């Protein structure tokens, strides 16, 4: 049967409709419907009345039949192929289309061999059963019906083949396809929709038309009547598909509406809908009733203003969108019991009961805000003292500098450092040290104005930012007030602890135009205050800058000297109490003019601060050990070697191993080596040093305390260390001839050292009186310019060859006897 013009106009409408349908929906079903209707429409186009030759007409007829098969099969797969991939679907569609396509092409061209056609029939049905089994599975309710349909199709087509009615076989294939659509459609979940039944009715009528047509083909008058309703079934199927879409959309909307209702009513966050013109509540959920404390009936009689504190109501009156469309705002709301809390408001415009309204969700963020404030506070404050930290200080300092630039006044940055604070930690423990810092912070805070900022910017370092100063005098006054806060000792854990601090002061804009420069100038001034002995405040000035630049130049020169071996070691003799050479002290000197001019008193502190003391100390030890080995190889009489070490060297984990390795390299006995440490060095980091010292002492290395009497060492601490000798500081020795207290101090040191079984070395011996008095007091060894200046290795060798290293002390037998008696008396005591 041919399509008329009406069909050719209506079918494109169906195609367009299903094209729009599949474009806005992700389901594959709608895309297959579109492809199926396109295929049906294409088959109608090939059926248009036109005259062609004997070759073209059969081809057109074959294409028309194949397109009908493909269209019907696409409908079949649309109801059963949601679970397979597109590639697998295309493959299965090609497999099931191939046998009927071969039959259609063969029959239209007159190739109607029964065996050939029967083989195609069996192949097509077998493929159909296989694909149905793969897609549906044996437990599908549609599978038995599909199997029965295929068996019936084989029987019907075999009978028609026997009767020689080949065209009826092609019609039977289409009938089987449309009946498969009916079975799969009614076996799917879609059967609960009326549209599915209408669509199934359309496919059933479509199949019936082909059956009826084969029976009435011999009655022309009936065929004419059938032509009038021939294409009606396909439109019924299409209308059924459209109804299914509408029902699916309606059902989805109904489900979503119910889900939204449940989400609104049972949501744990307060939600409401209100009239934007009157601010009256139109609907509230259970969470809003619970959080705000108003009964639902009372809530619905209120307005948005009534759940806000007074200061928020004025803000609400001045706003037109609460919140802005699809936006968020932060408000403060008030419960029925009067408590006020922070809320995060979000919402959008909605239609409620046919009128424009506004939907709101309110999230209680009181705890979140409290946590945020706490996190911000922690990020900007020191956890121990509660003072501002470096980050907050820099922010406020930048603001103060900006105000100062605008107002024309000055900003002072005061860098404070507690003097010898490590000694407090080592002596009393870190818990007392922390209490000390908190007490200091409290005292400093009491001397700082509210407009200024006091911050803890390091372990024992504080920084004060003072703004709005008309002159530098105000900065000095602020520093004096801070210094005076520590005039009284601290009383902590039953301990009275006296502390002091050093302060460096730098000003904006006098000392710099940016914060980094001002901070560097303030640090330089603090360094100057430290070198002055602490307990004072120093202003940054040009002289400080010159010293800072000099320190930088010294560091550069020292690095170059280490890398190019431009350093020298001199050796100062140390004599015993009868004037014989006992040991030499290794003293580093610069080989170039700059470092020689600076001297060790300048470049050694720079090396300590820059970290160069580590390579420098190792170089001095290695060079002096090498020199000792060379002297021994030359046959020079043996003596001991004293080398100074710093705290930074001692706390290195591998320091002891390096020393022992150096001695082994030069084949020297550990017993000849004396390592000299200052008294302050021992107190700075006692716990870290003691391990290295004990390791070296066990190997035979000896330790001496240099500059003894000038530090703050604890005798209990000294007794724990492997010390073998003490060196009396030169400041006491120089005063021996005219200062009775100095004599008493030296006598006390000697007395203490005898009890601790320590060797006593006196340094700074400048004249014969010093030798006499020190011998009378019982000193064991003597060092000073009077006895011998530091010698170069060559000068020491020359003296040794001339036997000029010995310096016999010239004194009377009575003096010698007096010294011996004093020594014996000290030993007895």
C-alpha cells in the first residue's frame, strides 16, 4: 500500500517532535524512536508513484522494504535495549536485519529459490531468538512470548513458502516485528501508562493491516476501502508514544514535587517562604519552628522583622532584596527566648499559591563564626603569651606607616631581646622559662599604650610598634619605660630571677621608608646593644650601619679566606711553674691585610653569627694537629696542644667523631689535645654539649674552661662535666699587684679547683710580679705576653732549635718555698 500526501506531511511532524524529544532527554529510547520514525518516513519517500526501469524499480522496492524492517526493529530495540552499549546495539541490529534484507532484495529481483529463502528464514529467527536471549534473559516475562512468536513465524513463513506466496513472507516479517513491539512494550514498566496501551494497540493494528491485506488482495473493492485507513495504525502508535512522554514527565514532576516537599518539611535547616511586600511568613518548616522556638501558628502570624534584633531591622528596611536573587547574606536573628545568633541566609524567588514569594534557607553559623574568630585569633597571636605574633604586627605596622606618611609623624619599631635567657632555661627548666616569658610579657604590656602593638616575634624576642610620634625622643622614652619594667626581679616557682633586656630602635622615615629596612635597622641596633653588654636601648644611626656593613664585609672576607686557605695559625706558649714549655694554644689569624687588621676579636664573633665558625673551627683543629705532627717528625720536644671550640661546634652530632678522626689522621694521641671552652658557652646549651664532651673525654681528650670567673656557671654543672683545667681570666690577673679583691678571687678559684682536682692556668701574665703572686697562690701553668707572644710555626721551630722555648723563673729559694707551702696548704684544704 502506498502513502498519500497527507502521510508525507504528518510523518515529518512526528519526526520533528521526536527529534526535539531526544535532544532534551538523555534516555536512549527517545533517540531510537526518532531513528525509527525517520526510517519509516524514508520508506514512504521510496514509495512515491514514479516510473523507473527494470533495474531501478526493484532496487527502490528493496530499499523501501529494508527501511521498513529497520524502522520496526528500532522500535523493538527501544523497548528492550537500555542496558547495552551503542556499539553492541548497532551490531545486534545489523545481525537481525541482514536475513530479511537478503530475502527482500532477492525476491524483488526475482531470485525466489525456496531453499535459499528457507535458509534465510531459519537464520533470521535463530538470530532473533539469540538476541532476545542476550538482551532479555531467560527470566524475562517477555522471553516465552518472543520464543513463541519466532516459532509461529517459522511455521507461517514455511507454509507461505510452500504455497509460493513470497510477498506474503515479507509481510509476515513485518507482522512479526510489530507484534514483538507489542510484547516488549506490555512486558516493560511502561505498561502502567495509558500511552503504552495506546501505542501497543497501534502496533497491533499495524501488524493486523498486513494480515488483512493478504486475505483481501483478490477483492479490489475491499482493497480500496483498506487504503483509506491503511496508515492510521502508525499514527495511533505515534500518539501512544507522545502520551507516554507526557505521562512520564507528569509522573516525574509528581515525584519531584513530593521529594521537594519532604526535603522542605524535614530539612534540618530552618526554611520558610514569605511575602516580599509585607515580609509576612507564608510557610515555615519544622526546623524553623524548632530553632526559633515559635509555634507554627504564631510563626505564620509574624513578619520577618520580628525574628531580628532591633539593629538588624533598620538594615532590613533599607534593603529591597533579602537576600539578593540566588545570593547569600549574613544576618543576626533572635529566638523567642531572646537569644541572638548568626545565620547564613540563601534563597531565591518562587511562586507560592499563584503569587510571587521568596524562599529562604537560614543556617545557624554561630558556632562556625566562633570557631572562625578563634582560628583568626590563633593565627594572629602567640599561644604562650597571648600577644600579637609577627603576622599581626606586620599588618599593623604597615597600617601605621601608611598613617604616618599621611600625617607627617614618625613610627618607631623597638626590637627587644631578653639577655642570657638560655641560661634561665638551662638552670631552671623550660617550664620556668615559659612562666618567665609570660611574666615579662605582662610587664611589657603594662608599659605599652593601647594604640601601640606589643608582639612576641621569637623565642625570647619581643617587638613593639609605636606610632604617632612627633620626634625620636618619644621612641627613646618608650624604650626606657620598657627597660624599667624589668628592674625588679621576677618571682617564679619560689625562685627570684633577675632579668634584663636589650632594645634596638629604628624609626620611620628616619631609618627607612619600608618595613623590611626599618626591621633590619632595628635588628642592627639590637645587636649593638647586645655587644655593649645588654640592659640598654640603642637607636639605629649611621655608625650602626657602618658596623653592620663592616660585619658583612668581614663575613665575605672570611668566606674567601676559608675557600682559598688564606688563614694562619699562631701558637702562644704556656709554661709550667718552673718555666718549662708545657703546651701551646692555637690562635687563628688572617693572612690577608683586611682580616689581619680586623683581628680575631672582630671576625670570630662574625663567624659565630654567620655559622662560619663550624668550617673555621674544623680548619684550625686540622691545621694545628698537622703542625704538631710535623714538629714531632722534626724531633722538636713534645708539648700539648690547646684549641678553642665554640658552642656551635659542640652541639653538632658528629663533632666528637670529627675530632677523633683528625687526631687519627695525623697519628696524634688524644691525651695531647686540650679543647678550651668559655664558661658562658658551657651554660648556653648544656644538655646538647655534654654528650660530645663525654665521648671525647672517654677517648682521652682533655677540656679546659677559658675566661673562668667571668660567667655564671653553676658549680653543680661544672662537676657534671669532664673538665680537667680552668683558665683564670686575664681581667683578674692584671689587677693582682694593686687590688686585694682580685687576689681573693684568684685564691678562691685556686682553692675550688684544688677540691675539684682541676689544673689551674693563669692567662694575661704581663710582668714578673704576676708570675710571683700566681706561683705563691698555687697556679700550675702560666700564659701571657711577658712569657711569650703568639708565634708563627716557623718562629716556634727557630726558638726550639735555639733551645729558647724554656723560660726558667728567677726567684729566691724563700719565694719558691713560700709558693710550695701555699700549694701544699691549698692541697691539704
